[in-house]
C-alpha cells in the first residue's frame, strides 16, 4: 500500500524530492520520470479549477475529488495532499483525513495556522493554540492511523525558531509521522530542529511562492534530518509558461511551430496507456 511506501521513504536516510501534480497527465508524467512520491497542493487545485489564489476557496472535498482522478495514474507512487488546517475542529480534521484516505491519498500535511491561508512564508501569520493543534494531530493518529500525517507549523514567521521547535516536538509526541517547520530554510536552523527532535523526519518545501531560498545539497539536507522536499507548483508554473508561449505564438504568427511541444505520438501514448479501444465499443459496432 502506498502509505507503507511513504513511511519507508520517511524512515530512510536520504532526501526524496516530491513534485506537485494536478491532473492525471502530470501524475502519469511524474510517475514515468521515476519520482518516489508526489504532492497535490491546494494552490494548484484552486488555480486549475477556479483560477483563484490559495485563500480558502477550495475545501478538502475538492482536494479529495481531484486526488481520486490522479491516483489511478500513479500506480504505486504515494500521493501527499495539502489538508490545510483540517478545515476547523479536530472532528473536521478526522473527516478530512478519512475522505483523503478513501480517495487513495497516502499522506497529508496539516497546518497550525489560523485564518485565511497566505502564499509563501510572509510575516504576520497567526497560529492556533498549541494544545488545539496537537489535539487535531492526536485525533488523526488515533482514528485514521493508515494515513501518513505530516504536521506543519507556521510559528517561525511570527514567533521564531524556539517556538517552532517546541511545536514540532509537541506535534511529533501527539502522533505526527513527520514535521514540517514552515519557513525554516537555513541549514543551521534545520540542524537545530533536527538536534531537538532526533529521529523525527523533517519535511521542507521549495515553493516558488516563497521567493529565493538557500541552495542546499541533498547530502546536507539529509544530514540534518530532512527526508522530503516538496516542489508544489514547479510543474504547474512550467506548464502555464509553455501554454502562454504557444497561445502567443498562434496569436502573433498563426502557428505554434516555434514553441517546443511534446510530439503527438508521445502524447497519445501517454493518454492511451491501455492501447487501442476494444472493438466492441467502437461506434458502429455497439450492439443493443
């Protein structure tokens, strides 16, 4: 089961890069590229479905629905999904986790942020009481143990590293499989988190929403306990850029020939993974 595969990744001594996917095509491409895990972000779903920013327009129901279309294209590759704050209380968080598990999601990350989501890692985020956040994690660990839970804290931006460490420790003790110290990017700070939580896997992200980040090698990250590096919207941004170039070329010149594109044969092979359709279902051959 993919949750077991994800737990094995967290238990390893190496860094795994986890790209974002947002539809069956990108899921299939990520799996074909050999990725060991993939990620579905609320920002991607909000953008693709609604052309809206990640400011609470999308609920866990939509995330689960979108995930259910990705999982068949992933095979045995585990999918990690954004669960926001669990969408209110501990009971709501459990409902969200159960819905995610039914959709085939292997793991989720749960935030301790309060109020509307903000992209990136800006200062001024509000965070909920540590006891309330830990209670949500405990509820998930008790009632949905088959899904991998990554506990994210946004304490760093508003209360600094010490509070981040306190919260990460509390969330690990509450039952989180890994912790995600949001905004902690420097190797020294990551090392301090790791030293305070020996044996607890760390998760970080490399979202373009947060701007420039320190260039750290996988070896350095692995040494300070990082096991997953999320790249939530890299592929989406690349796809949107490529589409914008194609549209502009057609508008300006009447052809997309100058734009690098996947060959049609490669595309049809990607979407026609089972080969030619059964002749019994070809129009004209249907029997009533």
